[in-house]
């Protein structure tokens, strides 16, 4: 009897079906298909004691499970029904804020450097570390400093390039899924899984603080692809396995 034990490793590629470009999603320890079955049963009414005269089982749904470890802009956008865009580095002159001791003034941009804070009324130039602390998102007004509560200031600063993920602006996008893998239990024999249409749901959670590596766990539903036709041709997915003992 031929032995077909399996330990899978490999790479996952996803393409939004609108552009068709298959991108590598990064490190993933889970590529899983799960099946929901619908069963219809005909009760046997011909005799006492009941039983089943006939039954029909159908696959109700095929779900795709992924666990991703790369917090890339594209993966984050996928997880939150979002859209990723790039903001180039630049600078701002005279951004106006009203500030308070012990509170953060959130600036319009992030990843800040070369920052100068002035009193909008009399032009006093405040000092970093004495009057305020520069953070990634803005400035923290220090309790010990000269900046009083409810002070109107203007801020000049440079900001770095960023990937911006706007959440919950896209829904219903469909993806093509390709797993390019191998079977370690069969001397690295090749395995390719292709799912023609997948619609994902948002991630159940995203961790931004912790001691362990963050992960993005998402699930999707395989949908029928009506372009796949012919006897014995699946409209959902196919698996191509290199012959284990060829």
C-alpha cells in the first residue's frame, strides 16, 4: 500500500480579482479548508421503530482559514476591510493647536522630526525636553514646562513616509488564492492548492501590544467560479500533488 502521510509547508499568494496580481502574504502557519455539510433524510414510515429510508448529503460551504504573521499594510487592510495608501515624507508649517499640561497634542501626521513649537500670541519658542516631549504621534506637554493650559501654539515639523491603512472602507472584495507548498513527510514533494474565488471576513481581533509575535487570523468562503466548466471540473478549488513515489 502506498503511504501518503503529510506535513505541509509553503507560501500563500493572494490576488484581488480586480487586478489579478498575486502577492506573497508572508509567513503563515495555517492554511486550512473546512467543510459544512447539509444532510436531508427521508424517514422510514413503513414500519414501527422508524429509521432512515434514504439520505442525501451536500457540501453547504467551504471555508478557508489563514493565520498570518506579517503585519504588512496589505495584510492589515485585508483584515479590516481596509485600503492601504502611501503618504510620502514632507513638512508642515504653522499647524495650530490648543494644548494642555500633561496631555497629548495629536498632529496631523506621524513619525515626526525637526519640530518647533511657538506661542501663537507672543511668538515664544518653547524647548523640547523642558516644555514638551516629541512622540511618534505628536507632542506631550510637560507638567514642569512653561506651556500653560489652554495655550494656542503653532507647530512646524517634518514627518516621515507612512503606509496608511483606512479601516472599513472596502467590503465584498474577492480574491484568488494559491498555496505553493511541499510535503515534508514525502521528501519535499510539491503540492499546489488553488481556490478560484474567496471572500474573506474581517479578523476577529488584532493585537498591537504583547510579549508574543502578533498574528492575523482570518477566514473566508470559497465561492463558485462559473468560468470553470466541463465534466469533472470543480468550480471551487483544485489540488495538484506531485506523485509521492514517482
